[in-house]
C-alpha cells in the first residue's frame, strides 16, 4: 500500500495537469480561434461550454445510478463492496450538481442574450431544473438526515433521479420547445460547421477529464473517511471488550 500511494498520487497529478492543459486548449479554441457566429456574435461562444457540460450532466447521473444499484444489491451481501459503491455514488452526485448548475447558468446567460429573458418554463429547462433539484435533494438527504437508512434512501432517490435523465434528453424531440433543436442527431439539418468542431471537441474532452478527476478525488476522500470510521469503530469495540484489571 505504501508503494502504491506515491504512484497513485503521481497519476492523479498527471491527470489533473492533462485536464487543465486540455481545458486551456479548449478555451483558446473557443474564445480566440473559432470565427464569430454571424447571427449571435461573441455570445455564441457560450455554446462551446454549455453544450459539452449539458451532455456530461446527463452522463454522470447514470454512473451515480449504477453505483446506487450496486450499493442496494451489496448492502447486506457484502457491506465493504457496498461502501465502495456508495462512495462512487456520492462523488458522482456532487459532480452532477456542479455540472448541471453550470449548464443552467450558462443556459440562462445564453437565453438572456438571444431570447431577451433569463428563464422560461420550457420542457427542456424545466426537466433540467428538476434533475438539479433531485440531486441537490440527494446531497441534502445524505448531509442532514439522522436516520440509519440514509444511504439506502439516497440510493432509492438516485433511481428516481435517473428516470428524469431520458426525459431531459428527449424533451426537445417530444415537445415543441423554445430551446433549440438537437445539435447532433436531430435530423438532416442538425450539426455544426466544421470550423466549430475543434473547439467543441477540445472542450468536451477537457470537461470530461476534469469531471472524472473531481469524481476520483472525491471518491478517494470519501473512502478515506469510511475507512477512518471503520477503524474508529473497531477501536471502540476492542476497548469495550477489554477486561478490567
């Protein structure tokens, strides 16, 4: 374990450095190199952040969902594996809240510039806000609930939250919305100009790497906290079993 820790720390710092470097390249591409949008002007550059982050906001919830299912399956069969799954569920829930928050904020800024309003109860915006509220509730439940079933209740909430993800994704296909049509896979008129692709892909890669970096960092912290609690519990049990002299 002592030999693995410096290696893992080095890999973590390398991953962090690569994430920052890719994000820096993406920033340069999006802000300085991509031609200004003819219709929207410079405000259209929000696209290179809003769309990749929105996509990732719908991916991390499913990692949380799968981890929660494993927790529910293992919680009685193998508690140690269940704790590992729970740590992953927590870390991905936190990143989901961060990314969906950025998605909503950049969307509001973009909407104010293009629609003239900060918010509209559009199906896409409303379902995304619901996803954000569900994961905020997930974190609040874990932080403030005093029941012994907190992790189980949070895992069940995660299952309900996962149901909203396809609704968010399909909302602009199922209903007529003020939100723009799908950029990719939306039909023969969907897609973006080839000159926009490098900035888009660099930012998608950068925010993906950054999200994974934060998930792994929070996962490691949560596992350390769990192991410390287990060690403290074992010491308390050993102390209670000591025979008085």
